């Protein structure tokens, strides 16, 4: 089996000072030889310029850097223009998403409805130029009609031309095993990289997890609640939980790990070091 890969995700900072700080974080993470960095994209194109600026700055250090691109709230023309710009700039990889609708905007204002439509558009516009990652949900996307439907939709994205998946973060390793098994039954062999969210803050994690449908196991939630005012102990506990989760995922055959860094170095580096990656 080949050595597991790691990749790190950033969000685009709002200011130039923020970007300078991020580049310091990037340098620390780059020491771990990531396969790529990625930079998120605000739905409706709200961070179009900042995502692009951050991708260019991060990419300058020589590691493959992937913009995320979501199709919701944008026209086919706008998306085509951006795909062509990325290709011309030497970008080789795109994390290809639907995104979430900004409040007040209906799905019918978007030319493309789902991520598989965007995968098709990118393939139409640029052939095989890009490696396309798509989102996977081992605990089910919150808007899916059913779990089986959601897994079928992941297959649809691969059938449309996507190369691999990155999951929403989760803390139940068994959900990944089940998901991979279901994909295998459907004949999907594309690699799916678990998305890993380090635990560094109780309130933010609970708020974020409730919004995106990620389950925090009761015992972890209770322990984090208990430690919420003891930063060092909470981080140590979070590091242990996440390290064990990653160990299990790699033992199950996960091809690598994708870290939702939250633009922080330490919590991600500690886990990578614990794993000996
Ligand atoms: P899709 O794959 O299109 O699925 C969306 C929903 O529609 C699912 O419930 C699916 O089951 C259902 N569905 C799909 N196809 C059909 C169909 N044909 N008929 C009926 N139902 C269908 N958000 C951002 O705004 N910016 C980012 O940069 C970003 N990065 C992300 C990175 C990763 C790795 C992940 C996992 C998520 C990311 N997100 C990001 C969040 C993501 O945009 C949301 O989860 C969004 O709600 C769904 O996007 P998707 O690409 O999974 O959509």
C-alpha cells in the first residue's frame, strides 16, 4: 500500500495582514510535504478575488494549490471564465462543489444546480486538464433525501468525471467504513480522503457541527463541555481523539487525510506528528 498523503485546507483571509499570517502557517505545514493545499470559496462567488489572491500566494511556495469552486448563484459564463483563468494560471486541481445558497437566493437563480453539473462544465471547458475533487458525506449531507440517495449522488459526481472525494469532517470512524463499503457495492473505486477537523474550541466546534450535520459523539461532546474553560486540557484531549480517529481511518485503508486547518498550524501539526506522517 502506498504511503498515505496529507493535504491542508485554508480559508481566504480578509486582509493583507491575515494573508501574511497565513503564509507563516503554510510554511510550517509545508514541512510535512503535503500533496496539496486548498483554498475555500464563498458561495455565490463572494470570495472570488480573495480566494484567487490566496491561491496565488500559497502556490508561490511551490506546492500544488487547489481553489475550491462552487456553482451556486453564478452563471455558466462566470464559471467558464474562472475555469479558463485557473487553467491559464497553471492551476491543476479544483475542489468542485455546489456550495450553499446565500439566504434569499433561490436555486433557480443558479445556472447549475448540483456539483455534478459543475464537474461536467469543467470537463467540457477544459477536458482532463484539472484533477477534480468532490465532496463526500459519510454521515449524509443534511439536505439529502436519504443516505442511499446521497451516496448515489456521490457516484454521479465521479461518473461525471471527478477523480476523487474529500469528506465532510466526522468523528465516527465506522461511518467512513460503511460509506466506502457502499461505494464499493456501487462499483466506485475513486479514492475518498477523510476530512479531519482538529478540536481546539468547544463552542465553535458545536456550532459548526450543528450547521453542517457532523455528529460529535456524546462522550466527546460531554468531555469537551467539561474542559471548555481549560484551553490546554481541551486541546490535549482533542488531539488525542483526533489522532486515534486518524489512526483508525488509516488502518481501514484511507488513502490519506485532508486537514481543515482553520488557518492554524499547531493542532494540525501535532496530529500529523503523532501519526508519524
Ligand atoms: P452536491 O454534491 O451538489 O449535493 C448537494 C445536495 O444535493 C446533497 O444533499 C445531495 O444528496 C443532493 N443532490 C445532489 N445531486 C442531486 C440530484 N441530481 N437530485 C437531487 N438531489 C441531489 N462550501 C463552500 O461554500 N465553499 C467551499 O469552499 C466549500 N468547501 C468544501 C469542501 C469540502 C471537502 C466539503 C465536504 C464541503 C465544502 N463546502 C464548501 C460545503 C458544501 O458546499 C456544502 O456542503 C453544500 O451544501 C453541498 O455541496 P456539494 O458540492 O456537496 O453539493
